[in-house]
C-alpha cells in the first residue's frame, strides 16, 4: 500500500550516525499493490576508481 502523506528520508553510515535528512510529501491517491507487484530499484556498485 502506498499512502499519500509526509515522509522523512535519512542518509546514515549507521543507525546512530544520521548525516542527512530530507522531508518530503507524497501526493496523489492511495494505491493498493497486489502480492504479485514487484518493485525493483536498480543499483550500481563501483570501487571509486
């Protein structure tokens, strides 16, 4: 389920080391997602070189 409303995103090195916080608001209608719904987020890992 995706509900509109206020959210807070946190970037941290650990649960005790929050470095950045961003507040945002989701808008739009309530969305109910079925059990077959797959949410995929692409990622990339590099060695920094």
